[in-house]
């Protein structure tokens, strides 16, 4: 059983329950590290992600567009393994969290990145982080809606 991803003080309102979409044990190769021996050839990483969304609409609609598509997340993580230029696992985990929140709309994420058998006498080393999306402001949403309404009417903001 997964722990409650957003514990709250006893005097706070109970947060909305989250539906968790997860990928465990995604393996890939990438160049990452701070030691010279790590910077010249790819090494294996194992990635676990848990992404929380408040009661996914997909529960009622049965449509993949109403939730986070873990197939798309998997593809995006494989792309990150190829494209990143980060050295630390912490920064790599943060990049994954940013992708899940920014590109996939997760409200909460837990990311674990592991270098398996990095040392002869250790099964794995790695990092695990949790992040929560910043509160969404209604002002930004209403401005976005106004822009979309202008575009829909044929007017483009800032255009002549």
C-alpha cells in the first residue's frame, strides 16, 4: 500500500483524494554522473514514477485523454534519457517531476531514480523526490480563456 502522498496537519482540510498513475522499473541507459568514469559511456538507470491526479475523469468516461497516458510518459522518459545533459540524479529526478507536472498535468509526483550496482558491495544507489504542482490561479485561466475566445473569433492578441 502506498503512503498518503499529501499528509496534512490535523487542523487542515482533508485534501482531495488522488488517483495514482505509475510506472515502476523503467530501465534505460544514459550518460550521467560526476566521476570521469561515468562521463564517457552510458550506464543503466531504473526509474519509478507515481503521478497523482484528483479523481481522473477517465473513471467515468473510460477515455485515455481524460487521464495521464503512461505509454506517453514512458516514451517521454526514454526521450529524456537520450537528450538530457545533467550530471546529478537529483537534477534528473527534478526534470522528470517537472515533465509530469508541466507536460502531463500531474498534481503530485514521486520520482525515484536508481543506479543499480553502482558499487560492487551495494545493490543500488539513487534518489527519491516528491513534488506538488503549484496552485493554479484562476486569473491565468480566465486570461487564457479570453485569449482563446479572441482567437476563436478571428482576432489574435497583439495582431493588426
